[in-house]
C-alpha cells in the first residue's frame, strides 16, 4: 500500500457539486458493471466486468486527482477486473466515509464529502 506523505491532505479536493456529479458517475458505473464488493478493514475490493476496464481506469485517474491519499490498484482476472482501494493507516478512523463513494450504495454519501472535508 502506498501511504500518503505528510503534506498530502486527507481530504477530497472536489467542491460539493462536483462531488455529487462524481458520486453519480461512480453509481452509474457500479450499476452497469460492478460484479462484487468486499470490505477488509481499510481496503475495499471491487470486481467489475472486464468490458468496463477503460471506464474504471478513467475513474481511477479522476480520483487520483481529487483524493491523492487513496491507493488504487487494478488487475485483470480472466473476465473480470479487480480494483482495490486502500485508505492510509493514519485515516483508519475515516475509512467508512472515505470508501463509501465507491460502494454499491454510495447514495448515502450525498450529505458528506470525504468526511465533510471539502467545499
């Protein structure tokens, strides 16, 4: 796992509207292509249909821009792709909120933004 360096903020850089748009994009991707999800402590493991690879890669790229403290790992496994998202250890207490946007039921995050940390 990559840990955030001391100067990397543990907060999403998106403003409220942009965050809502991003939630909708992730929810649409999950509705179409997410096959399974599993939470292990500070890590969320997601499996998508392989045809969603380009979309998942694009989502990861966008997320690395606004949430640079999260660690994203992508691997192909036969007819599926596995995405692992890990919260740094120093943010363990915030893992539920930080990983929620990537889950099937991310609608519950509408009132929060990476723990209420952005605009």
